[in-house]
């Protein structure tokens, strides 16, 4: 998942509101997928998604947009 929202000719968004929304969506998706992942023996994916959501929420708490982008890039998210 990318924290980038693609718009031609524009940098990806890293607004705190968008990051919070993306984190909530990721958590919801992970919750819905958990039973399937357990059946397939891949429950670790649930933990990975929750970790990504926590990282997005942490990024959303960073006040400076430049620092937020740097944090996201350091954590493997295009920003």
C-alpha cells in the first residue's frame, strides 16, 4: 500500500487526514481478511497490515509535511 494519492503532475498527498483515513481503511481490510489468512496459514499478514496502519498514524502525527514525507520514505512508502 502506498500513502500516495496519484494526481497527474502533482506530488502525492501526505495530509494527516488522508493518512488517518488510509490507516483506518487498512485496519478494516485486515480485520475482514483475518479469517481467510488464518485458514491459509498466513496470519502474519494481519500483523503486517496493523504495523503499516500504526506507521501511517505515526506519520499523521508529525506536524511538518517535509518531516512527514521523510518519515514515510524511510519506512518504504512513496511520498
